């Protein structure tokens, strides 16, 4: 287990922590592999009934690590892009595919791939100061796992994804993306209180109930819809749009942080 993913278990609750706070807990393939392994470990442990997924530091996560050499890892052609997106979707389905309930405990920014990861969890508790969003479209890319419409509906999803705007925790709760919003200082206590209540139920009851809920969504087409989203996202990711070319020009001249600030300034 890498030190960028921490694992502990007590009182029938496994706690998995993304531990990359100096990088805003961004996701890359080594961390993704470690987090997937941690979820499997919790799933295989007969002493665990419930999983809590959280992050160290001030933010749940800022999505995929744009400074990582994704082209070096997967390649740079169209099919390589498709492989990268499929790997991301497989990773993001980790909380969904875990047979036991997974509770996301979110503070700070929860954006892009990190937002999708939280949405794939069964339950989400959020600090009042948390911010949620899928800003990828601003950079001419798309979420690899299009889970949002299944949670908050078509109209609200379109409103958010067409602009890449962020919403606060209360808005996310009202939309159906978050279950509970609590004061920042109470997030840990309230999340763990719910986890302990759920862990008091038989693990068989939890697993069968989760399986029935998940299967219903899958029969309705959830997996097929997300699989189609990979194909369309591949096309977008391989398209050199005007906005993408401008962003890349700023990045090459001034660096990634400057390019992100330049792009975000257009939506102020």
C-alpha cells in the first residue's frame, strides 16, 4: 500500500484516506491502483461492514492529475486515449462495485474525477464549505464516468456540465448529489456516527440491499450509458478545439497553473 492511500479498520468500519494533500489529492494511475486495492481489501475483510472514503488535508480532490504523464503511461493516439478513459471509469466504479456500503466524507474542493468518485459512493456527507463541480468542459474534455444525470436528473446535469460551474454543498444536497451537509468542524463526528449506525446492521443485509439498488440502476442502463460516454469523451479528448489550443499555448509558455488561471478568468 502506497503512503498516498492510507487504510485502517476498527469497529467494523474501514477508513480509506487519499493522502496527497500537497497536490490537492489529485488522482494518477499509481494512486488509482492503490485506492482500488484498498477497496478490495475492505470488501474481502469479514470484519468490515462499512467503508468510509475521505482525503487528507483541506480538499477531497481536484480530479485527475494534469501534471502526470498520461501519454507516457497509456500512449497518445485515439485508442490510447480510449484506454485511459476506460481505466478511469473502471477505477471510479470502485465504490459502486464494492459489495459493502461506501460513505464519502467530503471537505473543500470535490471536482472532476474526484467528484465522480464521490458520486459513485453510496452516501455522501459534506462539510458546509465543500464545493462540487465538473469543470472539464472548460478545457475541452469531459467526465469519463457520466454518473451525474443518474443522481440529479437531466436538466440540472445539463445546467452544470454545459458551463463547468461549481456549486456549494447545500446546492449539491438539494440537487441530490449529497446526502447531508454539516458544519465543517462536525463533519468527522457526523460521518462516523452514520457509519457506526450502518455497521450495526448485518453485513449480509447491507450487501444484499446495495446489490438490489445497484442492479436496478444497471438494468435501467447505467453501465451502458457510461460506456457510451467513454466513446464520446474519446472524440472530445482527441479534438484540438480552439479553446484547447489556446490553453495549451499558455501552458507551454507559462505553465499549467497559469493556464488554468487564464481559462478560469474567462468565467469570473
